[in-house]
C-alpha cells in the first residue's frame, strides 16, 4: 500500500480531529465486533485473527505495561524492532494510545524480539517471543530484559490514560507528524469498510498506515509475511476480494 500522505484529499472540514484513544473509542462504539487484524505467516502457517474488541483489550494491556508497569510518560519515545507481526500492531497502537512518539532512533523504550535479545543501554527493553498466543520465551530472557509474554497478562483489559495524548502531540519522529495529522491522513483513504492487505512492517514508517487506516475507515487489516507473489495474490483473493494493496 501507499504511505499515509498519498491518498486523495478531502476538504479539511471533512476530516476528523482525533487522538488515537479517541479514535479507538469511537470505533468501539460503532462496530466493536468486526475483524480488525488478521495476521498470516505463510511460511509457518500461523494465522491470528483479532476482532476490534480483542485488539482494544491487547492495546489496554500493552498501554498498562508501558505506563503503569514501567513508568513511561506522554512525550517519551518508543522504538519497535519487531519483524512484521500482529504484536507490532499492538505496540504501535499502545504507543499512540499513551502518547509515546514512534521513532527509529534513540528511545526511552525499545521493543525487540524474537532473536538477539539483549538489553538496550539507556532504555526499558521489552522482548517478544512471537510464539503463538503471545506467550513468553521458553528459555527465559537475559537480565535487564522484560519478557512481554510473561508480564503483559497481568495487565487489565481496560485502560484510561491519566495524562492522555493531545491532537498536537508528536506521533512519529521520522516525519514529525502529530497524532491529529497522522489520523487525518488515514481518514483520507477513499473506501470505508475495506480490508487492507499489507506486507509492510506495521512498526515502520510505510507500515504505520496499515494500522491507522482501518481504525479511521471502519476497515480491517490483513497483514501477510513470508508469501510469494503468487501466494499473496491467492491470499488477496480469498481474504479480501476487492483488495486495497
């Protein structure tokens, strides 16, 4: 798919002015049971489907982990170094939910895994095994690294930030866009209710669109990894029908 800022524009008066938690709350009020994230790893056969409600529960848990457990605050920076995976969509959403700025550079918290797991100097280091169901590492993690699969399950399924992000707060360090401009760009996607097929890492600059567009357009994401071009076409036909790629 294209990046967030290349879709046909609407008049500025037509674009909603939201922060991420406001956009998520609106989506939950309108269509909470819809499919929201479908993750397909064509190499392993893994398939994970999250409804919007389940996705929001994971966002709440990850938000609590970041703020209540590790003390991250609005305005600090997060770097997500996961390969394309459904947990990447969770940490992107949680970061925006609590007002962290996504970055590819130095950060206050770094999310890594599943390989080469080691503490990152000067940052809270969270590691994801990427095993099915988001479970912990089988062999444990080194000192200075927090195992997401072990620690996230104790967090509640609901989260209300005590210092919620504001529309003008920075969302992405790589292009210095705010929460408001990132979500307004996502709302420009021309077709409501569509399923969006993507191979882009949701934690990367081009992949951020795949998380934000479905939220703002009553749609859903089909995130695919490990597929050949032929398999990608087959997945598009079976999962999406009228695909936006």
